[in-house]
C-alpha cells in the first residue's frame, strides 16, 4: 500500500522585493509531493532556490503564492502561534553551521525543542541523554560547543533535530562545513537514523554523492524551478 503524501507543494513561489522595483523570484511555481517516510534530496547550485524551499517547509518563511500542505494541513495559512507549534512538534532542522547555543552544553542544546514544547525537566533530560547516546556523544553531554569538534557539533545538532520525534526532518548542507572523513561519518549516521521510514527526510545539497547515498529520490532545482533530469537512486 502506497503511503500518503506528507508534503504537497502546489505552484509554490517566493519573491523578494516590492512591486515596481527589481523583484527576485527565489522560487517560481514549484510543485512537489513527498510521501510519508520518503527520503528526498533537492540538489542544485547556490542560488537555485533549494534553501528557499527548505525554509518554507520548515515554517521559517511564508510563500508569496501557491499552497503548501504538510500532513494535510495548509501550512501557508497557519497563524504565528500555529507555525511556532509546527516548528516545535512536527519538524526538525539540521543546519550546515550547526546553530548550537554557545553558552549551553550539548545536553542543554538537545533538550531545547523539548523545553519549548513544555516537556517536564526530568523527562526531557532522559530523552536528550538517550539521543546523545544514539549519536555517540553520551560522554560529551556536559561539554560546551567550543569544546567539541565540528563533527561532534553536527552530531549534537542531529540529536537536537530528532529528540522530539518529528515527522519531517530537514537538512541544509549538513556536511558542508566538515572534512571528508567526518562528512562520511555524518552521512552514515543520517542514513542509519532515517532508513526505517519513521521520519520523512528532505535533504538540500549541491553534493550528488551525499544525495545518492542518503536519499532514495533526487530532484534538481535551477533558477527557482524544478528541472528536468532529476533521478531516482535506489539504496
């Protein structure tokens, strides 16, 4: 039985600038469907629109035109409070630059989504420790980000993105700031954590190797549009 789509984007557009001035159309009529449990890579050069698409899926920005449904809900019509709940409960985000809070320990960084969702302190601590263990960093729980390597920081960021069991995991160039050996380790970790179909995974990258290794479908973007020539990679 084919799973239902988790993401349905229909003629999605995002423009910057005011009418009568130079308008930048970062996203131009993108229509895309992603099934529940699917792992999809969005590839393209810098400026192709892939990060803009990710920001819309994350609820960090709103489209100028078109519609975006996540799990049957019209995301582009959410109120500010509904959008905040969506980011806390439904989506997890892994950033290229890690985005860890520098004055919080690895454990406290992982706890953050649970804290924002109102999870009691003892329970969120146990969940955060469990996820640090899953990414191989239980012994580094009390360390601040500056005391962690780049690969360790990204592992903390992955644990933070998954600790609240999101239905949708988004990753923006998750190995872009890492050396090749560490990048390979992070790729293996992502594949291990996302391969059971319990989370829908959308990866934005310019790295074809990362896309083909971690995802089972690839779509290409250029000039704000989906391009012909996207391909499926069966892992």
